[in-house]
C-alpha cells in the first residue's frame, strides 16, 4: 500500500518504471520482502486501500463543492475492442467530445479536502449519486448547472443541506444572497482538484491490465492526494 501511494506522487509515468528503477534498487532496506514486479499489483490491497482512504477524509466545514470528472479507460477508437473493464464503463460526452469512460463524482470542502466520492458509468446522471455522496453532510454545497433539480433541492434541504448552483440561460432570474454568489465563484477550486488528481496523482491512464489494477490505481491516487 505504501509503495502504491508513493508512486502516485513520485513523478514517474508508469508503475513498472517506478518499481524497477526506484523501489527495487533504493528501497530494499525498508521493504526486505519485495516481490517480482509481475506479482506486485493485484486485488489483495484493494480492500485495505479502501479502508485506509476512509480514515483520510477531510473535516466537514459547512461549505462543500461537488463535481463529476471523466476517467478514461481507453482511447475512443479502441472502445469496441476494450475488454479490461468489461462493460462497466460507458460512452459519455462533454464539451470536448465523446469518451469511453467512468465518472468520478467528488465532494470536497472549502479547504480542498476530500469528503466523498463514487465511481459510476459515464451514462449515469450526475444527480443520481448525490443522495449517497451527501449522506451525513450539513451546510451549503455548490455545484454547476448539471445539478439543477427542484426535487433534489427540496430533498437535500430537508436533510439540512442547501444546494447552490448557477442558472441556465432559459431560467428566470432569482434573487440570490450575496454570500452565496461569492461562494459560487469559488467553485473553481474543485476543478483544480480534478486537474491535480489526473496530472499529479495520475488516477487516469489507459494502460491497465485488469479492473483490479484500475481500482487500485484510482484508490492509490485519491489516497496520495489526501496526503
């Protein structure tokens, strides 16, 4: 687990290079029972990483940001022949184009600390996992226009959560408190977190050999971010 987490912030682009060029020659003293690279990554550490990550979640401050980011599993041209993740990923579309991906909805607090996350197929509505993600949270949480939904707002409000979103062009103008407008302008913090997860913690790449390897890499990257 320590080696997997260390890789996510090491700067190496592949785990094989990190393991063979850094861990094996330099860290044998700290890890005397190192195994061959081919036997290192498996599903054995998946459950332990999941448990450890739950202990690394941030504190509830009363202000939270939610967003969903795509996690590619292969190039779109290879989607028809992709078998590593089975039929779990699905086609999804954003402002750039079509992707064969998972979605990773995230909730962070105003300090950038991770509060909750959930992995879903790309064709899942962003509003669907909100109920599970916000379980136990209180205060204000801010999302983009994709979370606009009157029934969802009422459901969360009854649980002590106030949903704050931007407005679409075809919506009537509504009076919004100044503090909510200022908070919503700070929503870009979660975009920075998504960028950091992908480009520094490397939760996304298309070289996985099994679904277990994909999940271990994802949890390792999220855990590395919490550090």
